[in-house]
C-alpha cells in the first residue's frame, strides 16, 4: 500500500476517536470527541497535534498515525492504526516511515515506546522493525491501567 505523510488535523483526531477495535483490543477504543476535548487529551489540543503525523493512502483515507514526543533524553514513539488495517503488515510500513521521521527530527536520541504485555501482535511488529524489550512496568493510562513492555529502538 502506498502511504503518504500528511499533517495530523483536527478532522483526523475526530476520526480516530470513532475507530472501534474488537475483542481484547477494544481497550484501545477512545472516548467520544466531546469527552476527549473536556479531558484535554493531546488529540484535542492543536499545539500538541504538531507531534502527530498522519498516513493516508492514495484515496486520502486515514490508515494510521504516529506521535513523536521529545522527552529530553529520549523520544517517545506512539502509533495508531485504523482497526480494519491491523494485522495486515501495514503497521511495519508506518513504523518504518515514523522511524525515518524521528531520525530526521531528533537525530540520534534513543527511541522508546510502551506496549501492553499481552499485545503480542504489536510486540512482534515492533521487534521486526528493530525495537527490543528493555523493561516491564505497571502503568496508569487514560484508557486503563496495565502491565507494559518498554521497548527501545536499537
């Protein structure tokens, strides 16, 4: 699939809140847009959305996005995929494009991400792109608390 990098807009943020994952992945379903705005999620803040990049196909359909957050000593890498494209290998392409973007922007800073320990589909995808598990931690999130692997790009 040909993916094009574009600005992550408010329209994209609203669309992402409507993505619905099934089964155990439903933990990734976001609250409605109005609630996102009330709770001040980064998606709702224009100045924070500059840390996000959208990836669209040739039909201008939003397929996924990344977020790159400079945390001083490292860069936090986040990714989201439209549910009907999960498990098709497209995540690898988005991660690869995201890593290129991260290197262009942040040079040699270490790149880290967090992934729920049960989400082996994502873990395998990250590992295939050069991430390695470096730590396990319990973390509170706005979606639900849980156990996470911290992965570092090597």
